[in-house]
């Protein structure tokens, strides 16, 4: 089976999130590019980079689970995307456990957390949202065994 190239995955992800903005009002594709770049900088594989481009697609309903299941992607990419996709009503502990149990997912989530918890990015939000998200991301760092920004350069699996 021929799998989608990284360039094709990027194009699909950008199109799927077209018109979507983050909490600061920036084009959502900027977040996807930052996470994919963060995975690359941390020594991630092509499969992890592809998963980074798609990491929010199912969770945000930009692409369906059926699309992901049928997509010409390596099983590892599909597994990582499934692992990092939050499920409605899911406890953070269960979410973190799934990430830790899925080979390659921790590195993608680490890059996602790094971008989400970037102080410059958080500073663009209202104070209440900044404080809520800072606490949320710190908790996830702890649940994943990442103590915080000092670990951002540390390779993860």
C-alpha cells in the first residue's frame, strides 16, 4: 500500500482546519505547523510528524474517525492520532495513560504541550483563560512524567 507523503498529510490537515482559529484568534494551521516542527526538532520519525499534523483533526471534528480509519496512513500514525485525541468526558488520567501506552504518542503530545504552554502564546489570552490553561497544561505535564519547560528538549518516545 502506498501511504500519503508528509506533504500530502500537511495539505490535508491544513485544508481540514481551514478557517479555524485558536483561542488567541490565530489561524489553527500555525499550531499544527508548530507541533509538527516541534516533533521534528525533537528527533521524531516521519510517522510522528504526520501524526502531529493530524493530532487535533478527529478531536476537533475537522476529519472524521471514519476518514482516519480508511486513510492510506501507516498504522502507527493512526494509533498516535487516536491516542492523543481527547474523548468527551474522559478523565485526564485516562487520557495520559493512553498516550503513555502508545508508542510514539508521548513525543507528539510533548510538542503539542510545548506550543500550547508557550508563555508568549498564553499571554495573548485573557487572564482567567491564561490561568486555567496554565494549570491544565502543568497537570498534563505531571501526568505524562514531564515536569515542565525544562523537559521540553528531552526526547520522548
